[in-house]
C-alpha cells in the first residue's frame, strides 16, 4: 500500500511539473515567434531573438520546437498571429503594475487580465497610466556565492553597467538596453555563472509595503504571471526584509 501511495505522489508531482513546463514552453515559443517576426530569423542580426532562444534552451525546450517557432515568426510555417500588449494598472497600496503579454486574441486576454486585477483588489488602468514610472533596463542575475560583490562590480562597471546590488541570495547587475549584450559577454568571459539575463522594466521609484499590503500585491502579481498569455509582470513594490521573512513563513 505504501508503495502505491508513493507512486501516486510521484505521478501527481510529475503531472504538475509537466503542466508547468508545457505552459512555460508555450510562452517561450510565442516570445521566439514574435521576436523572429519583428527582427528576422537570424540571431546575429536579432539580439531579441537570440535572448528568447537562449531562454528556451535553458528551459530544455526541444530544438525542433524552437525552430518551428522561428519559422512561424518568419512566415515560413503557418501559425497563429500574435501581437504584444501591455496592461497597466494599480494594486493594493497604490502599487503600479505592468503586465507584458503576447496574445492571438486581444479581447479574450484583456477580459482575463481585468478579472485578475479586480479579484485581487486592484484596478486595470488606461494605457500609459503607470508606464512613465518605469524604464527598460538590462538585468543580469548572478548567484551571490559565485563571486565577491567588489569583483563583480569591477567587471560590470568596466563593461558599461550602471549599478550592481547584492543580497544574500544573488547579485543583480543593471545596465542600459544598449550595453546589455556587452555587459553580459564580459560577465560570461569572467566565467561567472549567470542565473538569468533579460530586458526588464525597472521602477524609477518604489513604494515600501507592509505585510498585509504585500500579500495582496503578490497575490495579484502571481495571478497575472499564471495567466496563459502573460510574459512578464513588473511593479514598483519594495518589500522590506522583515516582511519577506514573514511571507516566507506562509
């Protein structure tokens, strides 16, 4: 009986993992398709496509799936017609929220995003209602144990990075979109393992949250991230370490 119970648990966990992976691959494939559509299928001439393909490879997406996504973007294979949409609004405490999505049905996605905002006590706003509070930046994350902060700062700033911030878990290198590839290459050439590298929307100013408000904002952001068409979710929330510790307790 115990063996059967153990196998049931394994199957349950595997099903959850496969579902999560499939959802992730779907989003990555859409990112590849729209990148190829906008900038062509040659990664040497299309940095955005190269970044999308690298993310897919890091997530163990099969090569043929990646190639099909590229060919759909260049029009060499039939496929859905995707468009990029940015949803903006407010969460609890007046926190600004930006949700970047890729969809083949704007009306469907807009309705779902609106419901997620409302369910979490937020409000979906008009275009550009919060975008002015964010700037696009390159963000590169390195494990904190992989390198000393001073050493990383020397490497990153020399390559053109704007800032390096550190926590117990990781170092975060921020740079302009134009210098993103140069900074990332410098970090790679220093043999430092990169956890993630992406172009992200970084808030110019933040709002510090208490425990109650942080729970509401995180519930909204998690709901948006779980939406099938959502690619990335950003906010100007600042959650203090003591609040993070309380959240970690569940």
